């Protein structure tokens, strides 16, 4: 009986091996990918790649994949052997430069990684994968100006590359950790108020190891009354995926909220998506809680964002605000045109959040345009405008127009 069982097992194994031997290189490659990605069975993936390469020794996609599996298995020398095999025979093959750069970078050999990525860029000067890796390697080597130039070169090719934009923002924060921003807003009403509103803001931001911290002073003149508000904001980063916003403001004047606070958690998701969940708190003569959620997406040179603000009220009423924003990047992270449409009011709009004190159930429609541009490397100028068609009394509407200008400097 034992002999029969052993014979059956042997025949089964031989059949399995014979079946694999009859598979094409492409079919073996697909099976190896399933073993590695679906089952995390790296030894099986390596074995299948070896069978495929015995049939097709110069099938570079399989050999690069084999090298990556060796990398994930901490078999570094074996990975280098596979990559060098391709480099000797196909020196213009782009994927091998991406893979060997990753190998050296992940194993704390940035100088070697830089050599490989530079060689790859000689053959493929517009490769987004190689340019992104070069920027990361240069940043790791503390060659921050070169890293920024490389990231900008990539963004000139594809302004919608979210990874490059995030990396460039981090590099800028390391190179120039300070930022001063001055802005002025003018608001005109055709019916609601006889006098225009004015608002002047001055802020100072500093990049810290935990994230950026910003202090801001706002001065406004509304209803013929002047007032000052102080704010502190921070953007702590927890990982490459998660970061947050924390804010607090105080004013002793009625034209601002007495207290203002907020928190949001952001997540950088796959496929260039970004999601946010958070809340805002305003206190005038009573407390107002506002909940917010947004979803953003980079597509080529564009960034799209949909946001909602939800404000619970009395008698289970829920005030809703919706905003859709489209931004077109013309160059780096600070250079863009913005178009936005929406309904309702926003607790983050310091020009108009006093409306939470008046009535959150009246309807508002809005359209905004903005332009921002970097000049002389360290300076940023912005011009923006918003048109509001607002219901300031039940069934009574008026126009409100806001225009503003901002000037910032990094140092």
C-alpha cells in the first residue's frame, strides 16, 4: 500500500513538473508574479523565474522581476548579478536602471544609486521613474539644490506627478525653512452693506522636524469696526501616507470668531488620490461645529478636489456646503491657475465665516479664480477673486465680490 501511495505521489509531482515545463516563458512569468504578489511566496517565484529564463535567457522583464524578488528576499548579491547581466547585454533597458537604483538606495548606498540613475538618464532623459529616483537620491545625499532642480525637471514633463510635487515641497522646506506671507482682501457688496470690507493678513511659517508651523495675525475692518485675530496652525506629518492639520485662533473683537479651532487628517492614497476627514469649531456667542471631508486627485497637469462642509443645526437641520476645485499647474508646486465653484459658506474662509454668526441656512453660490506664480526663485505672487451670489435674507439675494493679492518669500 505504501509503495502504491509513493508511486502516486511521484507520478503527481512528475506531472506537475511536466506541466510547468510545457508552460511558455510568459505563462511562467505570470505564475511567478502571482506567487510573489498574491501569496508572498518568494522562493516559488524565484523557482518559476529560473525555469522561464532557462527557456528565454534574454527575457529582460523576467530577469528584472527576478532581481526584484531577490531584493525583497534580502538576497542582495543575487539581485545585483541579475541586474548586471542585463546591463552588459541591454545597456539601454530602462527598467533595469529603476530596479538597481532602488536596490542600492534601499540598502543605504546612495552614491552607487546615483551612478546607476545617472547612467539610465543618459538613455532616457525624460523618464519620470528615473527622475523621481534621482531627486530622492540627491535629497538623501543632502544635495538639496540638485534634488529640487531634478524634481522641477520632472514636473515640467508632468506637472501632475503627485510624488514629485510632495518631494519638492519637502525639499523646499529643508532648503528654505522660513516663509513670510502678506495678503490683502477687498470685499464689495451691491446691496447687503453700504461699506466694503478690508482684511490684511501677515503670517510667518517655519519648517520643523515634525512638520510646518505657522503663526498669523489678521486685521479686518467690517461694519466700520476694526478688529484683530491671532492664529496658530501646524501640519504634523506621521508618515509618507498620513499627515494632519491642527489650528487655533482667538480674537477679542466681534467681527471675528472669539475662538476658532480645527483638525483634519489627510491620507495620500494610491493612484494620486488624497482624502481628508476633519472638523472645524467656531465660537461667536455660541458654539458651532462643522464637519468636513474632501477627496482630491491628480490627473496629468490638473488637480481636482471635491469638498463638503456639514453643519448640524437646531431641529435636526443640516446645513451643507459643496465645493469643486480644479487647478492647472504651469510649472512647479507654487505655479498654477485655479477655478472653483460651490455653494454655501466655509469655516476656513476668514472673509466670510462671520456668516456662521448670522444664519447658516441661507443659500450662497460662488465662483472663484486664482493665479499664483514664483519669481526670482524665492518669491511667490498671487492674485485671486471670488464672486458670491448670496441670500442674506430669506428669498433676498445680493452680489458680493472679493478681490485680493498676496506676496510671499521663502528664506
